[in-house]
């Protein structure tokens, strides 16, 4: 069966319309309509906590695929990318390459990802970092844990340790990202920041710092101290855990 025949991915309104009709007055099959109604009711009554990943994915896919049972595609996405976070964080080209994923499906998934990133970021930006440390780690995991290449970002803080800027400085390969200590501290001066936190991810999933990570951090620390800036920490993000240089004794 061809990809175009296997799934119809024309986006439609999420609730009332696709529960009754699709374009041209074509009614949804009762088994699809009833399943979608039950799943939405469960979500609205009990929230997402008790729903397995495939059901949460089905809710996202309902809008993009109005005429078909989306459960097989939900399972295929999870088999390919691991979990819900892995699916919505997957690169667009890898999503499109999966049979059954058209532009509408990929768009819905990327909208969910963007919303998750904005929500997580809103919980830390302009907040006192010490009192919102767990939220900061959640944000780092949300935005970086499933990335397929290394990303290096810097959190810039003011004198009261309020987060005033969150900036991605560079992207690299699966095991390396170029970092220029001079540019990191130069940006801090431009923002009138007093302190900074470095963050990067390990696509391998293991957050153990490498010798290169440790050396780069010391270079940034030396450059920062020369200009009166404080390097609070360097966090390495893995798939399900992180390593703090400060807690591990590297700073």
C-alpha cells in the first residue's frame, strides 16, 4: 500500500468537526469516532499522567489524520524514536522518512515540541536560578536530551542570579561542539551579566564529562574570572540524567 493511501494527513479541526464529519460531508466510521471520543474524554477527565505514550500520540495525530486509525502510526513512531519525547524531538527529515508521516503529521508533532520548549523556558527565564534549579534542569532536558548532535548553550545571570538570557552558542557533531571561551565572556559583558552557567548535551546518552569538556570549562572559567564574572556551573545533559561540574567537583 502506498504512503498516500495508507494515511490521509489533511489537517482538520481538533474536536467537534472531526468527531462528526470530514470534508465533503463524509462521516467518520463509528469505530474511529467512538474511539476518539473515549480517548479525549479520558484525557480531559484524568489528564495525561495515566495515559501511555501511544495514546498521547494518538491525540496529537487525530488532527493530522482525520479518516484513519492512527494507533498503528503511533506505535511505529514509538518503535522508531523510543518514547513520546523522542518522537516530538526527532529531526524533521527523519520524521518525514517514516512511512505514514506526511507534512501535516510532522507539523503537528513540531508544534507540540515548540509548545513544550516555550513552556519550559517560561518557567526559568527572569527567575532566580537557585530557587528554580529543578525547573532549569527540566528545561535543559526538554530542549537538549533528545538532540542528535551536541549543542552548547549559555545561561547568563545578573547580580541577583536572575536568568536574563538563554542562548545557544553552537551546534556540532554527534560527539563534539566548538566552543570559544572569548566569545562566551564577550557576550556576557554585552548583556551586562555577572554570572553564567554552561550547558551542553551528549547525544550518546551518557552525561559523563570528557577530558575535552573539562579542559574547555577551565578555559571559560579562567576567561570569566579575569573579567570579574562567575562561572556557577557546567551541566552535561544525557538522555535521562545530567552531571553538574560543581557537584562532581570539577569546579
